[in-house]
């Protein structure tokens, strides 16, 4: 079982629609969760972080976390063509001073006109 | 530009040669991470530092790879005797660790091609 799992897509949504991206993780002790956006040929860009159960909203983005289900999601409202990218889910677990991000393989989002 | 800076952006090398990459983190950040990413995959953890101390190194990392952060500021990643399988994007990230939740920010990456 992969530590962080994402559907590779592509997920295709029309402009203006809501895009829903999902991620599951295997380590119950995971403590913080991040969404990165990565355009083709570029490096990952942090767009959302979430640390406690529930929803966190930032502009058109909403991150949702359910630790009991080991599930984190990202909703993008009013999707724009510029949102077309790969979205990486990352999970962090702290053990003493040790801390590293573990990434999923990413979901490719295509926003169509 | 106050973000994470990596140099070079691109490197083409012949198999068997050594290469070294540099990363300058965001100035107040005490943690620095190296990741590797191949096409269609998420970034794969290589190693990380807190200040000048290397705290963790991936068990998957060959001993041809070595990283340093001598003064707790910039870091270098060296790959000795490069192989074609080393071709990837090498990503550096930094964060300010306070013992709690922290956000890591990536540099532009160094794309390595081994021919």
C-alpha cells in the first residue's frame, strides 16, 4: 500500500465548475497535510495546508481533512483554465525531530473551455 | 527574490561524471530538504537538514549521493559516477521549523540529464 494515494487522472472539468481532488494516506500518525500545484516542467507550489479535521478555505480553494478516514481533499471553485496542472497531496509526520513530506503521484487537472 | 534558489537550472552530463547542485534556502529557514522527481511521479524524499545537521537520509539513496550544509545556510548535493537512472528533476525545499506544523517551499529545481 502506498503511503499517499491519488488518482492520476486526468480529471477534466469545464470552466466555472468545481474540481474535487482526493487523497488518502496510510499512516494514521500523520499530522499535517498539504496541497501543491505543479505546472508542467515547473516545481511544486504550495497552495494549501491543513492540520485539523474539517474545512479550511482560502479564496477559491477549500481543503478538507478527515483523520478518522485518513482522507484529505481539495476543492477548487469556479475552475479556470489556469488551474490546469498536476495537484500533489503531501503528508507530514513528526517523530521527535524527524519530519519529512511524503508525496502522492499527483492528479492531473484539465479545465476545459 | 527571497525564495528558494537552485543552481544550475539544467545540467547535462555524461555517464560516469560527477555533478554538484547548489540550493540557497529562504534566509530565515532552518530546515532544508532535497527531493528527486521523475516524470509522472511525485517528489521522492532524499535527505534533509536542520541547520547544518543532516537528520535523515532515505534508505533508497545510493552511497553515490552525498549532501552537505556546512554552515547551516546553502546546501550542495553531489552525485558521483552518474548513471542514466539518475536523470530527474532535483528539488530543494526549505521551511522554518518550530516544532509544530510547518510549510515547505520549493525552489525551481535542477533538471539533470545523464547521457
